[in-house]
C-alpha cells in the first residue's frame, strides 16, 4: 500500500478510519502515514495528505460523510486538506529526538548474579516511573456500558472494577456469581484467577477483532477460572493515554507503565473475595507475554505465568536475525527506549530473559514459542528457557518451567489456549 499511496502524490488524499475499527490498527495506520508523508513533502505538497479519525467502529457515521464532502470541497477550491484535518497521532514516537532530550543513563556494568540484582536491572530498563504502591481498588465501578458495546467485549456478563486509574472487568464462570466481601460466607469457594494481558490490539483492546481461536476470557471462564481483563495503555479505550505519555513521563517507558498496571491488576484480584490468593496466574500473548514475564519476575504474588509469543532474548536480537532486533522495542514501538543504546552491541544488554525467567523460579512458568513465529525465533527462545532451567534445578523445581513449540504462527489459537488451561490446573 505504501507504493499505491505514493503513486497518488502530490494529489490530495484523506486517510479516514475509525479509532476502534476491528479490521485496522491505529498504530499501523499511523506507520503508513509516516512512511508516505515524505513523498508529499518532496513534491512540495505536504498539505495534500491528511488523516482523519472518527469515533466508534468500522461503519462511517453522518459526521464522516460530512467530512468527506468537506474534503472534496477543499480540493475543488485548491485548499490544503491538512489545514482542516490536522495530523494528531495516537502513537507519536521519535527515538532520536527522545534520546537527544533524555540521554539514557549508563546502566550498571555487572551482570545480575541473582533475583535481587535482576529485579534492580529490570527496573532500570523499565525506566524512572512511579515506584509500585498498592492500588486503590473499587469493585463495581469502571467502564461505561457504551464503551463496552463499542469495543465488543465478548458478550459475557462483566463485573466492573477500577484499579487506580485503570478500568478492568471481571468475568466469572457461569456457575458462580460475584460476591462482595461483606456478603462472603467463611466457607466460600475460592476461584483460581487469571489476569489476562493482551497484545497490541490497538483498536479493540483486550477483546480482539481478527484472531485465531476463541476470545480468551470466554474460554478461561468456561474452564472454571475467574478472569480479570483490561486494556493495556495505547489500546482500546486507552489510546488517548498513549498520545502524550512521553511528554508526561520522558524518563519512564510504555513497558514500565504496562508492568505497573499488571501489578495493580494483582491488587484488584486480591481485593476480590472470590479470588484464591494462592492461585493467581498471569496469561499474556504477544506484548502481553512480554509483560507477564517481567511482572512475574518483579512480583512474588504471582503463582504462575504464561508467555505466548511474548519475547526473544535481547543479547542475540541483532538486525541480522530479521525480526526487527532491539530497534523494535526502542525505535519502532517506543516501548523500551533505554534498549536503544544497545543497538549494534546487543550482547552488552544489562539484563535479559534468561535472568528474568530465573527470577521467577521456583514458581510455575510456561513459555510458548510457535515454530513459525518469525518475530520471536523459536531456537533463540529455546536457548533462553534452557539457561533459566539452571535456576529451577537449584530449587529442585525444573518441572515448573515448561516450554512448548507448536507448529503455527504467532497466534493464541484454541489448541494453545487448551494447553494453557492444562498448565494452570493447579494440583
């Protein structure tokens, strides 16, 4: 599509899409815009390229048709559409500009020698954000029904929750109703609880549009789990929050915010009297798998964690691998800016996933690395897991670290979900 757009230049173009369109991603739309805008600038017509977002889902509304008519009128009058439809990205990021204003601090030079040092270095990598403090949890309050309908949360009854400034939803097995603390009998059955950590579904948040397999929180509740789900920053109902994140927190990171939100989600499930505090699990896919591993390493309240297509080791993630290298985390997505200083010298990364997984030991951890996932090469992930097994052997718990390599792409299909459910079936 980049070339198709380029062939239209320098004639006027209005890119028009919905913020919560299930078939498009606001991040991808903006990457397209950023990649083709130089063509219009080169031809001296930068004002002829514009992008307009509309609220809601795929179907255009009356305001959209009116905006399209306005665009045509501007063209007929030889006026620049970009003067009316100004470019305001949800995912602005320029690594070079950030690094110039915020020179990354020099990390500790000594590699971690144990969980405590790993957590310190992981904290350095995530940036200088607020230290973890227990969240203020409000059960029964949260996202409006209108927003939930727009984001098509999956059709199940939901029990709303707010953890500090993040809205979340509890989903219960069909044979269990929410019980508030004041109503809880002493012998109430406690439920194993899953905190679902979603991938980068920008437009839809934790309830995906296009996908392989059923909606995860629906499947897990059918298996008997209490599930807490929420939109990560930059997705679903929280895209606006991403827009000025680095203006407000130039020394922090998007991943740091995601990990803090995951820890506050643990606060939320532990505030729910239906949760079994000994059976709290993190389940993450894609970006969420990355967050699951980091959160479990930092927070010992996690009894088990699952990472599906979640990570590749930093120290071997060079440009030659062909998966985007470290640049994707620092330069492309802007999730971990401090990793950018190690592009070209990846082996010097101060902390990596062998140590992060080791810091989770002896608690249970499942890593799923599909063989056809080119973003996280299976053989590199296998080496990471093998290195982390040393820590599990030291605890006489090597069986608690499990590794699967299904023959599929990076997807959270029904077979993988079934494997996750078997793993999370506590004895």
